[in-house]
């Protein structure tokens, strides 16, 4: 029986082990979008070039809407406090607002000023943010909202929009919808260190193994799965034994270090992207209560397994 090993990195290492009776053609493409290399693989799909171009267009289109840098619609919204109406941006903002409420504020799409403040600190452009500055920005976040009419989207309050915790997952979900409509059945999309989606060939047996740095934890076995991961491995620094990173809690404006990685397993990348971000800032008791109430499958690590939700198919082997 032949085993194929594929290595993918999304803050954790993902190892896919597929057992099958015959080999198959693999076509690999890369999309550069949202400041990320997106790895796309198709298996026995002769129209892979067409599918690749479709995925590229989806990511680039959504990036142009959600980017808070010059040229993006969110950039214009943040700086002018209004932007010309766009269906996609409204859909994402409404989706983000829905999950701001569902997560009781642990996910918040109005964290733009805070995330840029901490990013400047991580890149050594400013000193450690003061408690006074952070408190002021949190107050702004909590008083910010949006509304729209037939012509414009308006930003209310002084906070800025940041859709970094949902944009890739949303784009990946749209890619899944596109591939289903086109009849593409067998693929793997790794959306750059935060979200991954794959479908397996009929009767294939796939194990997704989770590890962090050099430590292997275990695996989840499945045919089709979306995985969303949040962790500070690539955007962090340690100062005076305190680890600072880019995942900022909307509750108090500081990065939390309850976990090294939070991994959500579900069938919707957009939801998974938001949930992994929100869960990362919850302490274990809050996370446990929230996942049980909302039937969320997740595994959380901090050098060793910290929490595994009931019903999750993850097999712990470390």
C-alpha cells in the first residue's frame, strides 16, 4: 500500500497521509494574494489551469475589497469614513458583525487602529504601547459600527475596520463554492498559514497530523475537512520574558498567551477563520464553555495539548 506525504505549514505543520491503490496526477499552482503565497493542488483534474485562474481571481477580488492599505476599499472606508457601495464588502462586514455578537466581542472587525499599533511595535517602529493609549483605542472600538444605503457604506465612530481575521477564510469559502459549481472534486488549498481546505478521492484515507515546531501531537482522520488555525509563530517577539504578537484581544487590547495554536475543524472556512481568532483570546474556561455551547470542534496547544473539544475526531499521540 502506497503512502504519500504532503507537508503544509499554517502555524502548525500539517501532514497528509493518503493510502490508495493507484497513483494520480498532481497539479500544483501558487497564488500571491493578501500578502501570502497560497498553495493550490489539484488531483486528476484536467481543467486545473482554468480552476487555478478562477481561484486567483477570487482571492485578488476579495483582497481589493478588504485591504486596509492604499488601494483597498477598507482603506478608503477607514480614511474617508465612507466608500462607494460594494456587495462583497457589505456581505463580509455583515458576516463579521454577526460573529462579533456571537463571540461576545472576542472577534471584532473594528480593531484596525489597535492592530496597526501593535504591528508597528512588533516591527520596532515604536515603543511598547502605553496602557492609556490602548484603553482609548478599545473605547473607540466598542463605539464603532457601520451602515449603508444604495450609494455608500458608512463607518460610524472613530475605530477602523480590520478584516484580517476573516478575509482569507471568506475567500477560501468562495473558492470552494466556485470549484463545486465547476465540478472540480479533488483539491487542496492552503491559504497561507491560517486556513486550509481539501477534498479526498473516493475511498482514500487521509490523516491530517498536527505538530508545532518539532513536537508532534496527533492527527485527525477524514475525507473532507476545513482547518482554521490561529497562532503567533511568525509574528511575535519576546521582551522581558513576555511574548508580544499580532493576535490582539478585543477585550483589553493586549495579546494573550493562553495557547501556541488554536485549531478549528469545520466545513466553513470563513466561520473557522473567525472562530480560531476569537478562541485564541479566550482563557481555557471561557473557551470550553463557548465551544460546548456552540458545538465547535477545536484543539488547542501550548507545548502540550491544553484543550480538545468533545466529539472532535483528533487522536492525541504525543
